[in-house]
């Protein structure tokens, strides 16, 4: 065999053995993980798409989609690159074609459920039976993946993300572009998605926040005794907050929920924040390799009771924390403000305010939710 050397520090060796090679050597590990979690059996038990018992199984289709996403595929047609890889074929076997996968995915859709869609306004269709089965698969996988490390606490991050799309059926999003806005509930400690819901682009992130959270919570294992909930201002709804204050039923027991949610900076709240005296503001420090450092962010306690009615008036009031950020070169900003203000509402009174503010940071200034 002739050795060839180029500019980079490795040698190219011409292989005449006829053995197949692949550049997707990591994909078999993904499939081994699916095997260890019993994915094929779960899909067989919960998902019913095919009408005839021939060809690829439902689990093979699901595994092919997982492999496509793990390989960084952007569209269904990218699966043909995996199918044409001789080495990968030896490791994983034959994969279904892009057209076959598309036909399989269409099996999760039911046009009849869209008949009640209004001509204008947001609409969330009822879940089809195959989608409900796929959610059961995800719930079982979450429980299996977390079984080795039973945790007593679980932090749920709820977030909706705009996905741009040029499909004719896609709706206009609040960003002024067509697309979709799925909502995801993420289990921070275990790096797992508890539940998700694919939505049209014109569906507001705050629509059905409560039902989305409750669905995610029921996916948690029995070992969980405390839930922490974080979200942006889409979840700043008194109906949701009332439920969180009371706690939720989980596996036959009452589990307390502690929340840190970005609050809408209304005119009333903004007035309270601005009236906070200068000595009350404290630096919002962050820990780096060089120790605790102070940045452009500060926090303060704010006495504030929202005007919106609440059925839980007899309970302890929520805690409001204000955050202010000094803009870089603030004199160059057209709004002329020395600070940008944000707020967090929480029922965590036992934790130092700066700690709560940092816990909720992802849902506050990183999204630009302020005034």
C-alpha cells in the first residue's frame, strides 16, 4: 500500500482491502443507547402507525430519525447520505428511504383534528393517538435514564422557541417571519426533555403554560420531593402561579413547587423599581475562574403587589426582585436610559435575593425582557 503525505500532520493510506469505512463512527453509540433504554420495545408497545406487518418496523423508523438528528441532518433528504454509507450500513443495517420516513411521519398527523381551526387567531390541535403514544415512550425513557441516580429535587425550565420555516402551512410568528413555536419543558439536573409540544408560529408562548408544566411534572420519577420551576415572562400568569404556590400531586403525594419567573415590568412595577434608594442596590456577582467578580448587573428587593386578582390572597405574598443593567457605553443608546430594568417573581423566601436573581437569569436579561 502506498503512503501519501500532505500538508496536514497525518498520512493517507490507500486501502485496497475492500472493507467499508464510515465517517459516522459515533452513530452506533447512539443506537446502543437506544438499545440499552429499550426504545424498540417501548415504540412497539405504544406507537401504532403501520397498517401491515411488513417492511420496516415503527421502531426502525424512530431510530432512523434519531440517527438523522444525531448526525446533524437538516432535512429528511439527508438520510440518503446515511443510507449510502457502506460502513454505516454494516454497523446499523439498512435504513428506510427519505420518502418512506416522510410517509411514516405523516402517520402522526390527522387532518380531521384541524377542522375546528379558526380562520384567525391561535390554535392548538388535539394530540393524535400516535403522538400520545410517542409521549408515553418519552416518559418511559426519561424514567429509565434517571433511575440510576434518584434525585429528590428537579428543576424544570419551560421555554418556547421560534423555528423559522418556509412551509406554506406555517404561521407568522411575533418575530415577523413564518415558522413554528414549540414549547419544551427541560429537566436541568438530568439534561433531559420531559415533554414538548409542537405549535404553530402564531401560538403565544404563554398559551396553556399550566397544562404544559403539569404534563412535564408527571414525567418525573417518584423520588422527586421538590420541584423548582423557571421560565420567562410567558409564564407570568396568576392562574399558573396559584397552582405553583399550592404544589402539585405527583405519584400520590403533594410536592411543593418553588418558582423563579421573569415578571412583566408594568408601569406600576417600574415605578416601584425606580423609587428604590441607591444604597439598597447590591452587585449581582458571578463566579469565574478568577473568583467572584462584579459586572454591570445589580439587584434589589421590591415591595410590590400586582393589581391582577388572585384567588390565593390568604397566602404569603410573592417576592419581587428587581434587576438593573448598566448598558455598555450607555450614552450612545438612543433611549437615553442609564439602566435597563428587569424583574423576577418568586416564592423562594429562604434564599438570598442575589442567588434567586442568578437562578432566574436565563429567563430575564438574556432574553431582553425589561423596560
